[in-house]
C-alpha cells in the first residue's frame, strides 16, 4: 500500500505586492491606452473626413514665393531662314548636275536648260542690232557729208556776195564819173541784193538741214540703244538657263527628273541655307492677340532652353492656330536640322515676387476658385483666387499663404467632399 504525500507538504506564505498575472494585465491595459492615445488624432481625422484617398494617388504642391512668367507653350519646326525654290526660266530640256542631299557652294551649277528657241531669238536680235548699228553709221556719214556740202554752199554764196559788192563799188565810181548809165548801175545794185538773199537762204537752209539730219541720226541712235536693251535682256535670259546656287547650302528637294521637258516657271529644286535657321510655330488662337512681333521666347533644345524672339505672326487663323516665326538670339545652337521638332515657350509677362504653386488638374476642376489644402493628413476644401497662369505655375492671389500644401490632382475624384483624408 502506497502512502500519501501529505506529510511532506509545506505552507508557503503569500508574497507582498501585486501578482504577476495582475502586472501583465495592467501592462496590457497601459499599452491599449497608449495606442488609443496615439490613434486618437487619426481617428478624429477619419471621423471628420467625408472621403479618403491614398497618398500615392494624389499630387501635392507647396505654395512658394517667387517670379512667375506668364507664357504659352507651343510646338515648332526648325526651317532654314533662306530656302528658295528655283524654277525653270524657259521652256526646254533640263539637265541636272546635283542630287537631293548634296552640299553645294555659292555659284555651283545646279542645272541647265536647253532652250533652242530662246537662243535662236537671241541670235536674231543680235543680227538686228548689227543691222541697226550699220544704218546708224551710214546715216551719220551721210549727215556729215550733207553738212559739209551745205557749208560749202554757204561759203560760195558769201564769195559771190563779196564779188557783187566789189562790182557795185566800181559801178558807183563809174556812174559818178558819168561813164556808166543808170541801167547798168541799178543792175549792179540788184546783183548785190540777190547775193545777200542767196547767202541768207543758204545759211538758214543749211541750219535746218543740219537739224533734220541730227534728229534722224539721234533717232537711229535711240533705236540702237533700244536694241541693245533687247539683246541684253535675251542674254540675261539665256544666262539664266544655267541655274547656279545663290549661296552655300544643301539641296533639299529635286522636283524634276534629268532630261525632262519642262515648261516655263516649272519647279526644279529647293536649296536651303544651313547657316541660318528659324522656327515656325503654331500659336493657339486664344494667345493670338498677345503674340506680337518682339515677344520673347524660350526654345527647348538639347536639354536646355535657348533664347529667341517672335519676329512675325500671320494675320490668318487656320484650324484654331496662328502661324508665327521665331528667330534665335545670340547665335544658333549647333546640330540643328531641317524640319526638326522643338518646343517653344512664348513669354508674355514676368510677374516678380508673387505667391505661386505648380499647375495641375485642380485648376480646371475647381475653375481657379477652390482647392484642397492639406494639413496633418486631412485635405480641406478652401476658396482661393488665382491670377496669371503659365505652362507650369499658377499665381495665387488670395486664399492661401506661403508654405501651404495643395492637392494638385483632379478634384472630380473627390465628388465635392469638404474634407478628404489622405492615407499614407
């Protein structure tokens, strides 16, 4: 028979203070209290929020103070400032000397036009010029001969007058001595009068004849000058049959095939001047009134902005766009290519020392009159007033202060909630 162990049991006295189980219970209660205290603000925000959203689904911006440029962004295309298209000066057969993409120097022969009709016309006009020059020389020689004959006639008439006067003097002496009758004396006087009239008429007739012949020679000379102009014009046109490069450049396009028959004014090729580029931009119609010649521009190229100036604006609106021309300032950047696409910002105004915030979808969603301001994880809808806007920033006129944080995302996702909890 096995004996019980009662005889071996001892009485242990109770230790003073709280037991271990009580301590564990109190620790759990304290931890729960601390957790509740830590979560109280979040619980309060949760209770106050009309809607919640994850932080990674919204974009946040901070109100800062600085300069704001009111601008407009547009796309542009790099084009050569000088890019003339060369045309056929006459009808004929074209012979091309270059190909598209070939670099050429000023004066290089690009193409020639074979025009037998134009060359034949030039030869005919040159022959006509030689004929008119011969007529001029012949008329000039005949006029000088006739002038010499008239001068001889005048001299002879003057000699005859002098002889008649000497005869009259002898007749007067003989008549005074009674040796000459009155009839012969009167005849001598009449001979002098006749000689004077003949000399006068010869002198006047010579002058008139000289003027007439001079006029005729001058008229022939004007005909020669006119024919010189005709020949010079035809020589110019024949010279234009050889088409040369007007400057150093690159052949952009060739519009005709070698040995093609081309009519007058047919496009042959286009040459571009690679030493000077400009940018053709399409400006939205809403900015057309502000986009004027002289407006500063910033051209995005090669990861940086290059300064430029808007130099021309088309008066015509096409498909809601206005075409403009922007030129580089301070030299062109290297590496530009024809028809390359670039981004251009037209800077209409610079406002210094203003409150601004990055531009976002909130501007369109709230109409620039309200925005969600974020503080302690809770975004509150607040009325605001915006001023000037740029491509990347918005001026804040009222409703916000420096350092405020805004939800830049589209406000439609919040369904007009007064408060939105932003969850981390």
